[in-house]
C-alpha cells in the first residue's frame, strides 16, 4: 500500500458512519484502477521499446548453430521430462495430441534453430509460439543442444493415429511436387531440401517424414499468410505462397505416411 493510499484511508476512517465507509471504498477502487493503468502503460512501453529480433542470414545461422555445445541425447531425455517438453511432444518426441509437432527423428540442427527462434521471438505466429518462447528463454545452450540430440535419436513416428486431412491422399500431386516440383511455377522439388525420404537436409531443412499432418498444414498456411517468416533464406515462404490448399493437404498426408512405407521412397 502506498503512503497516499494509507493517508486517504486514515482520512476516510476519520469520517465515521456510512459516508466514511463509502468514501473509503471509492478511494481504494480508484487507487487500484490507477495502479493497473500505470502497470499496463509500463508494460506497453517496455514492449514498444524491445528491440526487434534480428533475422537470420544463412551465414549467421551457420555460425549460431556452430557455437552451440555438443549435445548429449541421454541428458536431453532428462531435459524433455524436467522442462515438461514431454507434456506436449511426448516421452519420445511423438506428440500425444494434434496440436503439437512430432519431434521424433527431427534433425538436431533444426530443433536447435527453432529454440533460438522462439527465444528471440523470430517465431511468434500464434499462442503456441508464445508458450514456446516462455520455455525457450529459460533454457541454456547446453539444454537446447541436449534435447535436440535426444529427439534426433528417436525413430520417426509410424501409424501414430493422427487424423489425415479429409478427402486427401498422397496421390500424384504430392508425388510430383516432392520429386519434380513444378517448373511452370518455379517450384523446386521438396526432396531437393528435405530429402527423398523426408529425412531433412542442411541447416533449417527439417525432417518431414511422419510429421503430424495437421501441424504440417498449419505450418504451410502460416508461411503462406506471412504469420511465420523465420526461414533464413525465405525459401519456405516463397514456396508455400505458390501452393493451393489441396496441394498442402496432399503433401501433409504424403509425409505423414512416409515412414510406414505407404509413400514411394
């Protein structure tokens, strides 16, 4: 309680009876409102003056990943439990719900980059990203390296029960996009970055085999809308903007089924 509030309370108490009590309640209510407005303005000012996250370049990303310590998968298993990563991503990196990505089999470099992006708010596309920011800022570089190594050691999900987009299959559309792309739209083959088996590639080219198709779809839609723009070379942003919704759904199903051998390797 501030000295001003205490003084006003004493003043109101001196006025006995209903009028004094009403006056006290009015003063205290007004004080609470004023304190709330001050705190809100202070937080808004802090947010307004916070420096914007610096976008990656391929060179700066390589340097940041090279600066991380060597990861240890067994320590990463402990991090996965102690920091409650498992509550969303599962004990072995297979998410128990449709809301979160599977991380089992994901490249360590990609997972580490995502944690750095969450720390800096380069990834801030939705409330899930805001939650990840709160977790990532508590993690040390060693913990990031360790949990990334742990997920990379896990086998990609198979037959995880995640619902597929209704009415969509892998089909010829996904096969074409994965293997040959579409020269007429300047679309490079997905496999050129993510591998013919969805195993991932260099730096931020993530592993896609076995990924939760609903998360996959949301990710491509976020790239399309610009809500997510943390790709260093802007390759995914440019790629996603040229896809139709049916193509996105077809690719989501294609990669979800890939580890089970349902898609052509």
